[in-house]
C-alpha cells in the first residue's frame, strides 16, 4: 500500500462537489483530482446502501434462487471461498466483509462493469466503506466511515480527504457463473439476500445498458480511443507498470492467451456460460458474455503454454487439462492450481479513462 502524505491540489479551481460539505466531514482541501470531474450519480450519501453485516448461505440454500449461468463474484482467502451474486451487488455496490480472517472490501460498479476487491486495512486500522452518490468518469466514488476520505473504485486510490493519495491493495476477484463456483467449491458459501434491505433481487435496474452501441451513463471524461467501442468488455491487467486490455471478443475466439505483461508470464482464460448482469430484465436471463480470468503461467518452477482443445484448456508441456478457475482437472498436474493475477472486468471507456497508456492485446 502506498501511503504518501496528503497534499492539497493547487491546480484545481473547482470547489468541492455541490452539497458534499453538508453531507460529509471530509477535509476537501486535501485532494488529488480536479473536483470538476466529479458528478452526482443521483443518490445521496449511502443512498445506495452498503452491506455491512453480510449473512451467508450454503450452496444448497442458494440453489433455490440462483440460476446456473448467473454471475457471481468469487473471492477466496485462507481456504474460505465465497460467492457474491451480482443480483445483490447491483443494488448495493459494496460489501464490507472478513474472509479467512482478512478484512476485505467487495465492490461492483454497474456503470463500468467493474467487480473489484481490496484489503480494508489501512495504516494499521480497518476501514468500513459506503457510497458517496458521486461518480467520476461514470465510476463509483466510495468513502470510508473512519476518515470520510473519498476513494475511486476503479483505481483504489483515495482522491479526497485525510487519506488522499493512499492506495488500497487490490485482491483477485473474477466474475464467474454460479455453476462454475459450486462445481469448484462445493463447501463454499454465498452472500444471502437477507441484507436488511428490501430490493427486487434478481431484477436488473440497468436493462440493456451493456449494449455495444450504447453510450456510458453520466460520462464526462477523456474521449475514448477508437481501438474498441466504448462499451466493449475487456479484462484489464496492470503489472509492474505495463497495462494491457484483453477484449472479450478476442478471448472468446482464442479461449487461452499466453502473454507477457510487465515482465510476468501470464495466461488469460475465457469460457462460456456466464450471463450478463446488465442485459435483460431478469438478471439470470442476460445473454452469455462468458468468464475471463488471468493467472501466472509459472507452475513448480516451469512456464506452461496454454491452448484450447475445444472442450478444455490444455498446457502443451504436460497435456494437463485445466478449468476456467485455474484448477488442473486431469493429467500429470492434476490437483495443481494456477496462481491468480489481479485482473478486472471493465468497459473499455472506463478502463482507458483511468489508464490512457493501455495497450490493447491483439493476436
């Protein structure tokens, strides 16, 4: 975690976002962005309520209300595997949780299609997060309840307040299908719809939003480079100063992409079977957009090279077969698991607004 001393931004002439000084006790004199970039998303502070006391169910219980293709966010720590259904996150955007003894923050910004997890410990204390009701480049701005500093979800950086300039630690969280989760983690647990709030869980409040021909909601930022459509789905990696976006359309064709990013040998897998959370009225009925996930290619001191045989992902060195979650399911390396690499689902417009130096992967 980067922890510089916060400083006021002398270049910004814009005042704090309208109404913010009445809602928050944030020290708005400390900030790392231009406040002119901040817009209201509609709701006020905590108008989209975080889940602060999450309850969990067994797979058997959740089967009653989750469909096989329904998207869930997977987080695993210390042997504790949890699924956070997007049918819940789309209404709450933030879950403050403790997994495997680790205080974690599970977030989802529907406008950018970004599911991101962070460690919640900062400067030796555990922070709790809520929603500000504000957006920057259409992306969720969070706040912590201890200092009321504001944080950008896409970057994990505190952008205003006492902790301005501080960077949260990213943790790997792929979006996968419910069927994939329960197949890989039969003793895993699932975020319950008993959140303390009444919401129409299972319904999508952003019907048709991820149509490739749409324009982003409330986006006021840099012009989106034309390599991809603004609403194109990408899996984005930022390793050791190199930034690469892997378009889902390309991944769907190749299924396994071997690449070097920031000097690290990685592989990006894609598999069908995961519904879009932002397409149909019934979230589970969304079109199939698939699952993408990234891993290190180093296993037991050697670098593997992966390809798809049409039904499974196979490494050329041992002919072991692997699944989308990086588990060796058959062959010489059966039982091994690839090490996940932090990679985030994004719409192209959102990722490149924050990371304009991004290279788009091409076969």
